[in-house]
């Protein structure tokens, strides 16, 4: 009996024949969404080697006969994808020419990966460089537990244990940005790794591409630790540029303002010189937590800081925060940006 492999994250495979039907259900009688050509990339959600695979194609979920899917040659166990609006450059420098700007979720073929610098990648046959901060691991080539072979980095003070349990013995405690070789990611929340010739386990939540200990915290908790009038350091995820804000009100979300005119100018320049309601993914430091969040860019209503060059305030959102707006797309944009900030850690 062939098992159905359910992926903790989507894994990339490709259609290996022409004219393959992508259907609404796992049946030859089901509606055909579209016909896919040889080489089309799909994200596999559930894979049944002897039957149908549940896949996502450009955001649409459906089914393809597994006989027509293959893992691309040379693919690592993980698929690297970009966050939104990332520049793909000719060299590993902000001064290098921009080949193109990549959309959120663009799959790249990893050639050389520097977790804290630039990664050499191939996109649609073209080789170039992407800042590694804007790449995330989004797939595994096996099921709920799978083999990797890639490297990840630890956040600070992580226990490297001899078993997948907090009761297991501690081999050593690893500092921030320690590189470990990933052997197997398990559905239990532990990852089997090799470090310094020792094989052991680390909680998966403390491993990431960059080693940043970014947390995805619910607003219900964040609102209990955020302090009014205290400076909050902000990192704009897509550019890496920093500035500072202060919170003056807590309700469905946090009402915030840039602290100085220089902070206002920085925010304005990040947005290309245009204020808008569009959400941007950010990392904010609150009470020693580095937290995934999102921030729109339209000054409105009241303000409390008179000399910061902004007439009004902005809204800082976290996982599960809400807004009084009736626009579902706006609400989704805010939460999607929070998720982007989390994925980019």
C-alpha cells in the first residue's frame, strides 16, 4: 500500500510530459482547470506516488496524476523562494545592475548560498545574485519527515540535544548564527542535524536561513508587552533599512509614529516617495523580542509627535490583529505582510 506523503511545507516538482490535465478533484471525471506543459513547476501539498497528487499551480489548488510529476534534476531537499519585490542583480552588491525584480514566491535554483550575505542563484536560466535576507526555505522533498542535506543557522542559546525531546541530554548549547547540516526535518517540530561531527536534534523553530530569532507572536500577547512612548526599532524586511517608531495607542492594533523627521524621511524613501495604504513586512524589537509585523504607509487621523515631519499616524499590525476597515483585501494585505516578515527570517 503506497503512503500519501503530506508536506509540512510545499515541495517543488515539475510536470514531465506535455498536455497534463490539472483537475479540480482526484478523478479522471473531474473538471480540468488547465492543461500543463512539460517543465511546468508545481507546489506539491500531498503526494501519492501511485495515484493523484494534490498540488498548487499559481495559487490554485487541484490534482495531477503523480505519474506525470518529477523532481527536477539537481534540486536540493529544500526549494528557495523569494519574498516580494527583491532585486535580482548581476553581482553581489547593491551597486550591481538589477537584472529584474522578483515577485513574492519566485523559485530560484541555488548555486552558492551565503546565509548572511548574497546568494548566487539561477532564475529562468539566468545566473545572478539575491540578498540572502530575502530568500526563505519553503519546501521539502519528502513527507512529514524528510531528508535535507542543506545548512541552516541557529538563533542564540539553542540546545543541541541527543534526542528529539526537551528531556534529552544536551550535547552543547549553540550561539547565534551557528551553521548546522540538516539531516532530517521531522513533523514533531524537531530537526536532526550534524554539528562538529556530532549528530543530534534542535527544535525546528530555532533554525532559519539567516539565524535571526524572529518570532511570530499573536497580537493578543504583543499588546501586553508593547509600551506607549518607548522607542521601537524597526527593520524594513525588503530593504534591510532601519528606523524608529513609538506607539501611543493600543487597540485592535498598535497606533505608531516615526520618532524623528529623519525616521519619517527614511520611511518615505523606502516607499519610493509615495505614501500609501500598502503594507510592508517589518521586524520590530519589543521587550527583547524580534517580532514579525507589518506596517502600512498612509499617515491619518491624530498625531502626538509635533516635530517628526508627519501629520498623522500609521498602524502597526501583528499576527491576528484587526482593523476597522471593511476592505477584506486590505486586511489580507496586512496579514500577508506579517507572514512575509516571518518567512524572511
